[in-house]
């Protein structure tokens, strides 16, 4: 099995066996029929993946890696908050009639802030630091802008990334690591999606900065499985598993803004059947 499979199965088993059940609480999410969407959850989950060893894709079912990359480029490269710039329908439920999700995600990445060196948005500031001050401990991004929360279609779930560079004996280049902090996660629908997309982001930033992609640490404050997802998860984590796929980027790309999903190369991805008709709480 892939290491991501191992982590996912262990996390799901822990949530189901010893998590906190929210049934009876006054919860915000609901199903399409208006029924409250209760969860079983664990607080403060921390998962660690090492991209030097393998790419963190589960094989229990297929994760659409190019779609993961498309969304991360939508946020970090295009800095868009409009679903018409995205090639999937995952944000449709939170968009208005014009396709906007408000001042969320890509909008926040594109807001410029003043630094001693000039004006930068959050993406360009990280790229600047990696080039000029790679061992800085201040490479932090945040999408959780309290001033704009009331104008967001959805409060950001994966809301902060902290980058950190390390050096290892024998390596000819530094290693780029990242901590992804997430306030809330629907484990069935989004766990490996988020892991894979931020692993790809780490790979892109490392490549354009002349570094090796290293550890991705994923911190989840509220990791939950919805009540209607429990039987799906139970079946999923009993499935056969396979080795991790080989995932790499087009080595010719040296500018982050030149990446497209065509530059993601996925090989030997064996996986179980797709899970369909997953109910989504809103």
C-alpha cells in the first residue's frame, strides 16, 4: 500500500472508533433535504508525508491529481475567486450567479501588501523569500482574513501554509518543506484531495526555487466523517491497496506562472474503483 493509504486508513479508523459524535448538537451544515448533517470527529489531527520517499496519493480509490493541480493553480497562480476559471464543478454550490465565491481563496492570494522591498501578493512574497531569504522562518500565507469573512461564499478550510527550508548532508540542494493548516475537513471527500494538491504546490515551489520537495505536514483542527458517509468509509478502508504512483513535474518549467496541468506527469497509478454519488453537506 502507499504510505498515504496507511495514514488515511489509520485516521479513519481512529475517527470512527474513538471520535466525538455531534448528533444532538446544533450544527450548521445540512443535507439537501434539510436534515442536519452530523459528524463523528477528531480534534487536532496531524499527518506527515515525505515527498522524498513517495508521492502521497491514496490507492483505495483514484484521486484526480490533475484536477487537484488545477484547483491549486486557480488559487495560487491565477488568484481567482470565480468558478469559470476552474475546470471542475467542486465550488459550484458556493458561487453566486456570476460564478464568484466572494473575497475567498484566490482573491486573498492576490491582495497586495507592502513590505520594505515593495508591494507583493502572498504567492509572490513566498517566491521572493525562497529566492532571497530561503532560511527565513517568516514564510507564512493566510487566507483567513477576518475583515473579509462576511464577503466569502465559504470560510477557507485549508487556510494557511508555512514554508521552511532545511539542508541534509549529502544533498546538493536545500529541501523545501511545508505545513498545511486546516480548520475543518470532510475526510471522505477532501482529505487526499487536499494532501495531493498541496504536495503538488510544494513540488512546484521547490522546482522553481532550485530545491528538493521534502515534508508536507498536514494539521487538521476538526477532521470529521459525516453520518451519511460512515458506511462508505467503512467499505473504502477495507479495500485492497497498491504501491504509490510515480508523480513528477515537467523539469523544463522554471517559472511558477508557466505551470499548467499538462506539466504534471503521473505514472503507474493503480487504484480501486471510484466512489460515486457521495452526498455533500452544505
